[in-house]
């Protein structure tokens, strides 16, 4: 049995740039934990970091990257792939938003700028507007659709703010719509993807159109509940690795980019070490969703927004 090895695979984006096959996720990493996690990740070989305006840790990510680069003799800025995202509350002014992100990150450019959701939120109410009952507010901008926001976001490539652009939480019809109207097609679609939610239709569609798919919550999100899944556990026993290693290796075997989040040094290290699964084991894991499907990020607004085919936000 071969031991897991540091993964140095890359996939080629339709923008011509390479994207490392595993990223460190940073959602719910506090600013201090995030700094330590990103610094440690870079030290042990990660070259891909995923953050977002709404995670409130861009400054920590940027400081960790810049400190790491100062201390490193051989790694340069262009060796590290940095992603951040346009918060839905900023869809009315994406340019101010990306410039703010670059300032917090202390970077001249990001490698990937993603629209975080397909529908805009109320502007001017802070990062997480909520209604009187504490639910996230998604009220339509009468003249702003995800198409309008994307048309602004794609201009950031030629302005040098980002090397590639893409979207998160977009279903197939919405990605199709972007392909019809955009001048620069999305290079990446980032969605919740794991053995209980393989999203084969989205993965197939994106592959057909040269778009790389990133898998968020590859371990089942907070607390990694997916790792108790019996088939994952049995495959892990067979290869003498952890179920996390199997979940991450399976994502890569499908040609998707997993973004496991951790603020724990040893788990950060472990999550970059992957194995090559046999075709039969990939198939065994593919079949898990035939009997059980589960979406871990299942709040009502997220599902409403994801499945809505509306171009303007219908969700009240
Ligand atoms: N675009 C979007 O809307 C969106 C939504 C969700 C997530 N994301 C991105 O995707 C990333 C990953 O998703 P996620 O944070 O939801 O969840 P995840 O990566 O599936 O799981 C994170 C959880 O797993 C634990 N964990 C990590 N490695 C482990 C291991 N080897 N063994 C056991 N437990 C382990 C972490 O705890 P410790 O930290 O204590 O290790 C944490 O509780 C996010 O951080 C973010 O960058 C994007």
C-alpha cells in the first residue's frame, strides 16, 4: 500500500493559468487562526488558498502570504493561487469591492475572483443583512441581476485585478446563461460537492465547457460529519489512510478541486497528502449518493437562491 503523498497536481483553467488541485479553505477561521493556518499551509506545501470578503479574514490571509514570501527563498507570488469572492451585498459596486479585497489582502492581483452567490443582497446594510426575524435578507435589486454583476466582474481580468473569474453556488442553467452572455467565460464554478452530493450534472456540464469545478465542504463542513460515512471508512481502512484522505483523493480523481478547511496544523498537513484511488474505488464512492444524498449547507435562503432560475432575486 503506497503512503499518501503531498499533492502537487494542477488543472489548467480556460484562462490559461494553472490551478493547484487542493486548496486550504478558510471559512469560519478566525483572523488569528486563519493567519496561523495559512502560514502553516504554505510552509508545508499548499499553493492554493480560498478566502472571501464575507469570511472577514482576508487581511490575515494576505499577511500570512506576504510574511511567507518574505521568508521564502524560492517561492514567488506567482507560485501561490489566491481566491477571494464578491459578497452579494456588493453586487451593485463590484469594482469597489475587489479593490477593497486587494487592499486587505495586500496583493496587486488575485488569481481567481468568484461571485459568491447568484443573487444580490440588499446593499448598504453591511456584510450580512438580516430581516427582523434574523434571517438573511435577499431583496431584489430592481436593475441588477447576476448577469449584470458578472459583466462587471469579467472586466477585472483586463484591468489586472484578477487573472481568472468564476462563480459559486450557480446551477447548470445559470452557468449556461453566463456562457451565452459573457465575453470572458467563467474559469471556475465552486459548489458544495462530496460523495453525498456529487453534482454529476454540474461536473459533466462544466467539463464539457472547459470550466474547472471546485468542491467546497468536501468533508461535510463544520465538524466533518461526512467522515463517518461507512463506505468512506471501509475504503480508508483498505488503503490504511483516513476517511478525509479518501474524500479529498476522490474529489481529485473526479477532476474537481477540493477546498478542505482546517486550522489544525496536523490536519492541514494531512489534507494535502492524497492517494491514487483505483477506478473501482472511485466508482464505489460515486455510488454512495444512489442511496443517500445530503446537502450540509442547507439553510433556506441558500437553497432558494441556488435552485431559483430567476435572473433577479425573487426571494423575500
Ligand atoms: N462559496 C461558498 O459558498 C462556500 C461555502 C462553504 C465553503 N466554502 C469554501 O470551502 C471551504 C471548505 O468547506 P467547509 O469549511 O464548509 O468544510 P470542510 O472543509 O468540508 O470541513 C471543515 C471541517 O472539517 C474539519 N477537518 C478538517 N480536516 C479534517 C481532517 N483531516 N479530519 C477530521 N476533520 C477535519 C475542520 O476542523 P478543524 O479546522 O478543527 O481541523 C472543520 O470542522 C471553506 O473553508 C471555504 O473556503 C465556500
